[in-house]
C-alpha cells in the first residue's frame, strides 16, 4: 500500500484514533520494515471500536503481532 493510501486509512471515525495514527505515520511509517508496514496495515483494517478498546487498554488484542504494533504506536505517536 502506498503512503497516500496509508495516510487516508489513518483517518478514522474517532478523534482518539486519529491523534494516535496520523502522527505515527508521518514520523515513522516510511522507515519501518516491510513486516512492520504489513502489520500496521492489518491494524488499520480493524474496526474502530476494537482499535479504541485495544489502544485505551480496555481489552487485550488477541493477535501478538498487532498487540506489539499497538505498543509501538502508543509509544511513538506523541511528540
């Protein structure tokens, strides 16, 4: 997926997710490994309520690769 499509996919229906995804993509996506890019794209394919629950710590993501990416995004999204 090209960077323009990734940026578009980061525009979510929830401001809380936009605030996490958009800065992360701008700062880190292009420097990520192919595997991490694929994992991030899989994360973007998840539904907003699931993502919100995972990022806010209300639920644990059952997929280990996605859970690791959530930790990366949470840790790197803030300036």
